[in-house]
C-alpha cells in the first residue's frame, strides 16, 4: 500500500460547558472526589485523552452514516458495538481501524493525540490559578421536591482551552472523502458533547482555529 499523504488537522478545543472525563475509581483518594476527572499523572493537569475524542467521533459518525447500509453493519449497530466489517468501502473501519478476521482496510488511518492545555492555560494551572470546578448533582425527591443524594462531580471549567492534533493517512486507492468524514465527526462532536454527563449539560465544546495542513477550515461550512 502506497502512502500518498498525511494530513495534519489541528486547532483548539474550547470548553463551553464543564467537561467531565472520568478517571475511573481506581484513582480515587480517601476523602477525595468520588467522580474525579482524568489528569496527567506527573503534572496533575487535566487533559482530554485522544481516545475520548476518537471514540466519540466514531460512534457519532457510525450512528449517522450506517443507517440503511448492509445487514452486517446494522447488525453491529443493533448490538451497540462499533462496526467491524473490515470492508474497504467502510470509512469507519478504514479510518478508525477494525479487528475483522479478513480485514482488507490496511493500517488504521487516524491518530488522535491527547489534547493538553494550551500554553496560556497551562501557565495558569502551574501558578495555581486554574482550579477545577466541583459541581454537585442531586436527585430530586419526588414527594418533597427537595434535593437528595448530592454527589460531587469534578469538571474542567467552561472557557478552558486545549490544543488538539490529528494526523490522517491517505493511501493509494483510498476514498477521497476521508478528510471530509473526519471533519464531519468533529462537527458532530460540537453538536453533541465530549465526556460524561452530557445529557445533564456537561461537555459542550467548540473547535477553534481549525486548520487542515495549515489552511483554515470552518466547521459551519461542513454539511452533515
Ligand atoms: Zn465497517
């Protein structure tokens, strides 16, 4: 397979509503937050794992674009799993990878790197001026109308920015809309959310200063 091009897609992720990407309970400290966010193990700074961006993009794209396609693909969707058809005309399997036995798609085309704080926000964090938000979530007592079971949820506060960076390989014979498909995925994340608790308002983001190989791209111009 001949590698024809490697696109560089980069920009900033601006957090519009508090972002909660959970760290899992194995990192829980005694007396600490019971729903902590993921943080860099050395610096303790929040970041957005590339896998969170990649996974969200793929699941949104698959639910949007696999409707009415082959039974096999619908079968994967009906079970809630990612597509694993391994067919060369499947953009999801080609771009994001698959484990199909007779896969014909070749190497995974996309690399989504972890998104770290921009230097501005990293400096704020380093000087102790970027506290994480603690949001208390409750269940409303149906009879009394009062809050019960308050649970603290840690979030990256709105306004914070991360640098993000994707590399996308184009091999000879690949469909020419690989890049367009990835941009649709980013637009769908803007319309949906990143991280957990999105139905309760968390994780709205915007991609700013988006560039493909140095050329500006506006997601509002991308049609879904
Ligand atoms: Zn597939």
